[in-house]
């Protein structure tokens, strides 16, 4: 995978309560801060097309979530509050007062709860392909089986690539976007399987129903984006999450599945642009 687009970014390890978190910091240094937290199985480089689009106007911070990319391995159960606390530690280390938080899947769930825990640190939040529901029985069964299987390996097994393709690449991508399909299957083979197993147990299997917490959010602009073809978090579940947040904006992207920010970046960037432009003071 080419990384020339990362030229000009500063990469550093930041100490947090979840260990050392790898962060890439670039873009317009005097612009508003946009912080991007990826999906499970991904690292901060999944945000390439958002970085390229927003770096001219924003300070763009790309995070490798715990146990992924250059961050420390994950060897314990964590939850979204732990992630929110670690994010505040990252913001403090980077001297960022408030940020536009953008997240996909795991990151989207965090973008939902972060303004509930830390409204004073959130200029706006954008959650993509996310849910506030408890895991379904089917989700718990397959994720538990996959986590158990991965925990037995020191190197990511080929089955993980098949699981990622099934989760991320749905009919439209399979038929029209071979580059994205290849990305979903090759990228995850770099992951630490034991860390991914802990993340699956923590973020998918162990997640809580957050609708009541989301209902406490006030005066923070929130955009929630669903993918029409998302089989992981279907549109009705994502819409329910948006409905729980007072004044939030909800959008559905057609012909798009679970990793919308990487599969359909043009549509995602357009929705973010429109949302930020609509705010009283552009974030």
C-alpha cells in the first residue's frame, strides 16, 4: 500500500491509559482539529481519502486504535469509556482543546458517546456505520467464535481475511470496486490476531446499549451516517442511534456497506462537508 500521502505528517506514540497509541498528525496546523478513529481490523491509514480531502483546511489527526497498527498490543477488555478517556489524553498531548471527531464502526460508536462524556472537548461528532444497540445473538456467536480462533494464533490466519471481506465488501463493492475488495482482504493480515480477539470481545461482544447515554447529549452537533448495504449495523439500527441524539443529522449512503469512509469516500466527504458548513460557526 502506498503511503506517499502521509508525507508531511508527524507520527508519534502517545502514552495513555490504554498503552502507547500511535498517532499521525498533519494537515493545516492552524486549522480546526479533525480526529479520525478507525474501524476494528483497521488502523489510521484507512482514512487516506479523508486526510487528502480535509488536510488543506483542517489539522488532521489519524489514530491507530488500541491493539492495531503501531499502537501497543491489546491484552485486556476495554470499553468505549476507556477509549474516550484515552482520546482525551491524546488531545491533551497534542494541545487540542476541541476536535471534530470522525469515526467508522468502532470509531463511530466512540464518536457517538464521546460528546456525552466530554462535550467540552467536542466541536462536532461524525459517526459512520455505527450502532448503540447490544450485540445480536448471531453477532455474539460469530464474534465469539472468531475471537477464540484468533486468540490461538501468533500470526493473522487467512480465515481472518475472508471474515473481513464478508463484513466489509458487499454486493456493490464486489461487483464494481476490486481495489476496495483487495484492500479489505490484504490489510487485516498485518494485524495482531490476539489484539483483534481482545477488541472483538470488548467492542463487539461486550458493548452496552448506549441509547440512554446518547440522549444526554446537548448542544453538540452530531452527524450519523449509515450504509444501505451494511450487514453489520443495518440502517434501522444506525437510525435508532441518531434518533437518540437530540438535534442530530442522519444520512444513508446508497450502494455502500460497513466501511463507508474507505469504500465510498467521495460520498462520505461530501456529507461531512455539508454538515460542517451548516454549523453556526464552521468546525
